[in-house]
């Protein structure tokens, strides 16, 4: 029996309209990190689907037994739901959620029309130590609430189970290999200070994707969880404009 979802960490579905956004949170995080963005976008007339990845928003022991295929599968179900309601879909991924929506963009290009990535997590040199670490460690400390703005809570775990990290690393290796095949427009939000992942991730991703249209949006006042930080207004307004730009381009295509 699965543990109960913590109040505030539930998946969500808001709004209605021809343009939709799929929202995917990061590793050990929860939909609490994407809900304010989703609520605001719905208020602006967009449809929104916010998924809760299996093992997240409950307890860390639940995450210990979950794997990347389940996370991608849940995001794919969210994509099915938003695609059934909308003609145009932008997939938004925060941190590891960026890897997941990139995987969807590569495997389902006809369903993902644009990508918005916030401090996306795809590259990590620390994964080189996994073969040794997984033999001796059960879990490692996490870095929850890497947010410069006081009083914000992404409802993340403070520990990271090593088996889940191993599975995540395998997924990211596949995503890195798939980057050149991705052709959708991409906008990336990047914080200059990030205590969770290397700040080189946005630059590396944009250098490798096959997209003709890419954009880097600096978020100078924020740390990792930019959706809850000082630059959240910048993020939500650019995501809204980007979604409409993608929709106009799709309608104008022959």
C-alpha cells in the first residue's frame, strides 16, 4: 500500500483552453514547487496539468523503491491528459523534471510542441562516483528548498536514496544521447547560484539540442527552485508568452 500524499504535494489539473502546459517537478521535490506557476497560468487562460512523480510528496522510503521509468511514465500520462484537451502543449520541467520532459520531447515530438526548462538537470560529473557509492551508501543528504526567497517550501526530502539516484543517472545518460534529436523550440531559465546542480547545465543543453529556436533567460535573484524564488514572476510571464508563441507558430505552419 502506497503512503499518503502530503497535503500540498498533490498532483493538479487547472484551467481550460486550446493552449496547455505540462508541469513536472524535480527529484525529491513535489508539485508544491510548480503549483503556484500552474495556478497563475490557469488564471491567464491556459490549461495546466501538474504531475506528481511516483515516490515523491509522500516519504523518502517510498522513493527508495521507485525508478525513472515510473517517473517518465507518469509524466507521459500527464501529457496524454493535457494533449486530449489542447491543440498546443508546452512541457515545463524543473531540475530533473527537465530531463523527463526532454525525454518526452524526443520520444513524442508530435505531442510536445515546445519546452520550457528551469535549472534543468541533465549533466552531473558526480555520477561518475556511482559505481563505488552504491556499494557502500544507502542514501545521501539532499538539498531541499534551495530558494533565496525566505518562507518558501517545495516540500522536498532531505535525503536521497541511492537506488533512485542510480536510476536517475541512467535516464539522464539516455537523455543526453537524445538531445540532438530534439527539434522543438526551447527556453531555459538559469540561476547564477545553484547549490543543487552545476550551473553549466543550461549552456550544455542548449549547445546540444537540435532546436533551431533556443533562448536562455537569466534569473539573477534566484537559486535552484526558481519557480518559488524572487524571479518567479519573470518565469511565469515568459512561460505564458512562450506558450502563445509556440501556438501561433504551430497554427501558421503549412
